[in-house]
């Protein structure tokens, strides 16, 4: 089973970066980056997010090796649509409240 360090290394190699190049992009020392790849250092969330952004891979892919699926993408689209509908509903309710305040003269 591959570790997060192994997947970070794969991502780095896919970009054609040396460990020194990757470390420079992440603003850390080369030995520190080497320890991340070899699993000698645990990666915190903020560092994982930074690596994900720098290497242009999802955090999910770094953690478990699975890329974001179309199902996830479709779920995200459905949730965005639902959120937009709820926001429209909230705006309508706000307008009703304002109209009621106007009728009451408040």
C-alpha cells in the first residue's frame, strides 16, 4: 500500500520536479521535503493543502490515491444547484419580511 509520501513523490515526478525544485516551490528545505516523501515527517493539513495546490492534484488523491470521480463532480454540481435554489428562497423570504415591516410601518 502506498503512503501519502509515495503519492507526493509520484505527483512531483509527474511534474518533472526534483526534490530541490519541489522544496523551493513549497518554501521549505530539501531535507524537510525529503522527510515528507519518505514518511519520516507527518504532513499536517496546511502543508498537504499547499502540496496539493503546488502539484495540482486533489488532497483526496494525495491521501488515498483516488482521483475525484465524476460521481463526486456530479454530486458537487447538484449541491451547488440546491444551494442556489435555497439562496433564492431566502431572498424571497427576506423580501416578504421587508414588505411586512413596511405594512406595519416599522
